[in-house]
């Protein structure tokens, strides 16, 4: 019955607009004075992430977030990470048609790799039971421990091993022709620096198989592509300050085993530079080890028969979330009508990344009909896959200035206010986060207006 009433109200309001409208293009993005430029503002930045639902509260949780590992995200943090992973996937597949997505197991009992790329987990009960066997000598205890470790489950520390194992089954997809890539993203684990056990990291991975003659050029190619994506991915400027993202060569003393070169994509946080992605030229040693040195089944066509070299690209998207939040936070100054200087914090996330595109609120004179209008709009936005914040459900009286400040700090693109005037004429107020300009739009226009704006930002 309520759904019928909501539809009836919307149908009544959706008269043809009285004026011709044009799609609003995303504004140019200029960096203001960011609180992230002040090292003393780190605590305030973390608190903002908590207050605006990007990170769940708790000192331990925010510490995990700052360390660049998975934490308990708030609803907006979950959406931001999902949007970032989606854009990463699009960028990788758009860079080359020969990139295939794979899915490997997070846990494994396979010991054939010798523990490479795995983190062993031993059940505490089994370990305690073994240690309590006082009749065992030191040598016997060590032997039993080794057997226990071999029987234990392993957690992956990266996706490389899975890609190496999937190389041979994937050759039929490309008719044994190089180059091609295998990509994956999801949780991986690594030993903690402290005593709190393994930590989880949201990783992205691309294993690029190419000719030995061109592996160095492909490393340079992917390093340029990845830096370009962080600075201005998918031809859309995600970052307000692209220069905060840079690439550095890995020093020779820091090269991993079986690698000849390495490049890191780093971000300059207030506390220093941290790596977002790492690229390695790995040769073919690990590929041969994985497939027990059988050259014949690994050989591919690239003008001559050869075992391909591997270029790996590994990203940390938990740190990527923090980098874009830090990069997009601005503190802007503005004078009001009384020449009073006002300061406002704005999380200027790109429209494609912003977790919430629009907030729905009720103006003065709130009643059931206005709430039904908001519910109907919320449903329309959901069907159009436009994420909306249901501000109309708020029960604590709040001024529009306070609401706008809250939405700016959340990174909400637009705030829509439904009022008594909406019931009479179908008109509502739309405020832009980036310009603070309020426009009057007919209710029948708002969904298409938002869709066009987001689409324009995605396709620039």
C-alpha cells in the first residue's frame, strides 16, 4: 500500500519541466590547502575518516588503516575500496586485450611450492598438545613440529604463485602466443611487524608473460601505465595533486630473489613516502620451478620458441584507499554574506570513486508526503545504480549549513532537498559539493542529471 502511495506522489510531481536544461560537466579540479600537508594533521585526518564512516572507530583499527593493511571499514570505506578495485580492473584490461582474470584459493595445503608465497598456520591446540609431550627428546620434538607444519594450512601472501600455476592451462586461450597477462585481486596475508599475528591486505596482481627479449621494455611500459593511472587513471584525474604520486627504481640491495629490476609507485603521505604498487622483472626461474623445469610445456610463440619471462605488478589497495582520501581532503576558505571568513573541509573524491553520489533531505515542514517523495527518489536512484544517502531519515534537527558541512566531509557529490514547494510545483533544490552552487531542478530531471554527470566524469 505504501509503495503504491509513493509511486502515485512521484507520478503526480513528474510534470514536464518548464525550462530547457543542459548537462552539468564535472568542474576542473584544483588543489587547495590540504590538511594532509601538515604532519600534525594526521590525527585529525584519521578522525575525519572515522566520523564520516570510512573507517570504523577504535585506536587499533585506525592504526591498521594507517599501516596500509586491511582494517574494519565503515560503509563508505567499503564502497570506496570497491570503486577503486573496479577502476583498477578496468584500467588493466583496457591497457591490453590479452589480460584474463583468474581466481585462486586463499588457503592451501599444497607443499609443492616449498612455502613460496605462503604463510603457514598451525592450530594452537595441536601445538600445545605436542609441546606437552615431555617424553619426546629435542630432536624428536623438532621432527614432530616439522610434520605438523607440513600438514598445516597455508595462507597466500601474494597472487604470483597462483598465476604461475595457471600459466599452462591459460596457453590455449592465446594459442601459445605472447604476450598476455593473468590478473586477480582480493585478500592476501603477511606476517605482522608486531605480536598480533598475520595481517590482511587487499592486493591487486598482474602477472605479465612476455618474450625474454622484451621483458625490460614491458617493465618500463607497465611502470608508466601504472603511474599514469594513479595520477590520471582512465583519462580521468582521480588525484587532486598528481605530483604526490611518483615512481622510483628499487635499489639493487633491495631486489627480491630471482628479480633483475624493480620499480615502486609511491605516494607522499604527511609522514613519508609509502609504496602503492611494486613491479618486478622476474625472469623465468620461478615459472620453471613451478612446472618442475619442463621447458617443452612452457614454450610459447614470439618469433621463436622460448620460455617466457614474467613481469609482476602487485598493488596494495588498502593503502590506495588511504592515499586517495588523503589526497582529496581540502580545507577551503570562503567569505559569507557578512564578510566573515569561513573554513570548510571538503573530501573532493572523483565522481567515479565517491561512495555516495547524492544525499536526500527534507526541508522545513517535513511530513509524510515529503518522506514518500524521498523514498520514491531513493528507489529510482537504486534502480539506476546511483548510491544515495537517506538523510531524510535523520531524526535530530540539523540546519542546512551543518548538513552541507557533513556531506562535504563525506565527499557526497550533490545534496537534494525536497520541500513543500516540491509537492506544489515538482521543483527541488540541488547543491553541488564542488561549487556550492544551488540549482532548482524539476523532480523528473534529477535522475538523468546525476547519471549524465557521473557518466561524463567517467568518460572524459
